[in-house]
């Protein structure tokens, strides 16, 4: 494997396949059992690890500045502002997310010629991820990144390194080509294995029947058969996907939760200002916004775990809730996987049974863990020995063992590999219950959410239809509709009657309400025309329908709605204008 100057590589593979190990070998932190690592003399390499060592440093800033001259402190300050952390925070009080952001700021400030980034987007909010994307787009340095954030990988990668069962393959294309390449590779592998199996079966039949057909067998052919069997035995079986499933318990009431003018503040800082929301059965609601904006707080209020300062919360009937928390607090790190599955760490109840109830049916705990890709020997290992992705998978196993009709997912995508994310997305699509989701994974939100709650600062939360891309489109269109300069650029239908630019004098034939409506219609028509222009431009991309079918379908639906609204507004304007003219 060779990494050239300026390479922008995505290092991909299943959880536990060896991506971090390979990256540590690249960084010179782990020695390979065999072979050599050759670094061009004078080349600087920087590594951002998942769990950096802060021993000997008082603050996050001290750690980030450790390899820099004091005159270069501004570099850390720029990175800290973009990533959203305070360099003055003491190490002992810093959260895990703040520590990771400090490690990332340290790497960016040092600016090595090759950057090795191990899950850089974990614990970053969407704004920080977008800032990091832009910073990496602008750098001349090469970088290798491990990430399961599709949008991040699509935006930055120019080639891929795929780690699969001890082999590393390279493809000089963007991450968007990865899944087709992977599936084609696996298909060719399956076809070759099938041919090998047929050849072994044919040769084995000859070996048996050949004994009676001749006194002395062809020993060379027998040895060749043994070689074929050895080749087949040495092939490593692909890891399948976890046998994840969600089942709804009794159907909840049509209303799941209703918030009426709720507020919440901490130390005088408003988190929510008179926020109202109605969540109905089957809704998929995503919460997006900067870290610390109040997403988890609102989630706790809506689920009854926390009370608002003012306003009211009304919970629906027959609710059975399952919670996936971002801190993985529902797992006891010192207990084994077996004990976590059969006990309850939150209630300090240790598990001793060998059975786990899986949606009402008893199943042996080891068999159930195997469904989630854990080996038998891992069942008696401590949870703290698991990787981040394995812990996330274990927590999914724990909550999916129970029936539910309200699923609360707080940062579920951290550490999960692409295949598991795909499966989780499919399961959520078929889940008959309601989903409340906090995530910074834009692609996952697009695939799952039907409503997006955007935290827009100073306690303001706005609901938008659809996922992240829909939210961005609607927000941009809303802003466009408020800018006269942009309205002038909007396409106009030639056959459509155009309202006068200036309000016309209205005779007394119009009521006061009709006069106000006639004055407002020109701006409304211009706004709708601008939105139609934006959506038409988006849908003019023929590849959108195959690349992002969900986005294309939603954009088509929005376009039809706005065209209908425009036709109705133009007709209403004509009627009022005729009435005004007597």
C-alpha cells in the first residue's frame, strides 16, 4: 500500500476489521508483525486518536499547544472556535467530546503533511462537521480518515482503502462508488467460491470412483484435490449483518406527546422559548443543532424525564418506550456482556440467568449475542473491553430485546459501521411506532426523519418537514423569499398575469380584508415563483433520481405543492383585481 502526497483517502471496513490498527501502523505507533513501513525523509505525520492521553496537561489548550511555539497560539484558537470548545477548560472537567475536539484542534494547528484522522466527526455537531469539511477541502496536506458519516466521506474522499478480512484493497474513486464496488467484489468472490466448490465435488467423485476403475490412482491428481480443499478451508467467511429487529408492542394512542408553550432555562440562559409541538403515532422527528443547544434537554422533557419551567406536556396513552442514550449509561462497563443482557445496571440488578427474553420469547444469551455479531468468548468479557462500535451494537441488542412503540435514539450513529447503519435505517423504516432522533449524521437524518426540529439559537426551535436536506432547502427558500434582489431573478411563467409592482388604488368594492390580501399577493406570488425556480433547478439534475431517490421524491412533492399554490394565488389575484376595478 502506498500513500502519495496530497492523497485524500477514506479508510473503510466493518467494526473490528482492523482500520484503527492499520492507521496506527501508518503513524508508527504500532509495529507490524512482518513487513516494513517506509516514510519519505522529512515527511511529518500527525495522528488523531480516539482516546488521546492528556496526562501532564492542565487545560485543553495546553494539550493542543504542546508541540507549537507560543507565537502560534492563534492556530489553536482558530481551530477551537471552528470546532466549538474552550481551550481554557481544565482537563479534569472536560467531557469526552471536548477532549476529542482538542485532539483534533492539536492536529489541525500542527498541520503535518499527512493527517491520520480516526473518527474525527464523533462528538462534533453539524456546524463543526461542516467547518472541518471546509478546512480539509482547503488543505494541501494529504489525509486518511476513518469515518462512518456518509456525507462527510462523500464530500472529501478521492480514493478508498477497504479493509476486509485481512486484505486492503484500493479504489481511486469517491466514497459514493464504495457500495457498488464492495458488492461487485463480493459477488465475484461468491462466484469463484461456487466454481471451486463444484470442482472439489467433481474431483472428490473421481477420487472415490477411480479406486475401482484402476489399480493405481493418479497421486498427482489426489494431491491437487487436497490443495483445493486446503484453499477452500483457508477462505475467511464474511461477517454477516446483525440480525436486528424492532417489534411494536400494543399500539399507542394517535397522540404520542403534545408540548404547549413550554420553556426551559439553565442559569438564566434560555434553552426553549414557548415551544409547541404535537407528535403523532408513526412520526420520525429529528433534533438538530449545535452541541449544548438543548436537544437532549428537549428530548428529556418530551419523554417525561424532565419538567419544563412553564407550559404543559401531555403524554399519549399505551406508550412503551425504548431509549438509546448517547452516553451508553444503560451499559455497565465493569459487567460482562452476559450480565448486561440478563440484568439491569441502572437498577443495580446483576444478570445470572442464561436466558434473555427477546420480544416475549426466551432465547439463550449467547445465541442472541451471536445475532448481533459477538463471538461466544466475548459473552464473558467485560463491556469496557469492547470498541465504540461494539458497545453501540450491544446497546441496540439490549433495547431491541423489548417490544416498544416509542423509540428514543440519542446519537445512535456514533461508531456504527456503514453496513449496520444501513440495516438500522431499514428497520426504522419498517418500525410501526414513533421515533425521536438526535443525530449529527446528515445522511442518516435524510434517510429516516419525516420532521426536523432545528435549534436556531437563543431558545428558538423551528419545525421543518422532512430531513436535513429538506430543512436546508426550506430555510434557504424562506430566506430567498425575503430578499427582493433574489426575487427579481426568479423565473416567471410567460402566460401568467403579472401583478403590478406598486399597490394600485382600490375602489370601495373591496372589503378591508380583501384590500390587505390584494396587497400581500404580489409578494406571495414572487416567493412561490422563486421557490419553484430553486426546486426546478434541483430536479434538473438527472442523476438525482438514482443517487438520492428520497430527496428527489420530496423535492418533486414540494414542487407540485408550490405550483398548485402559485396557480391558486394568481387566480385569487385576478379575481380581487377585477373586483377592485369594478
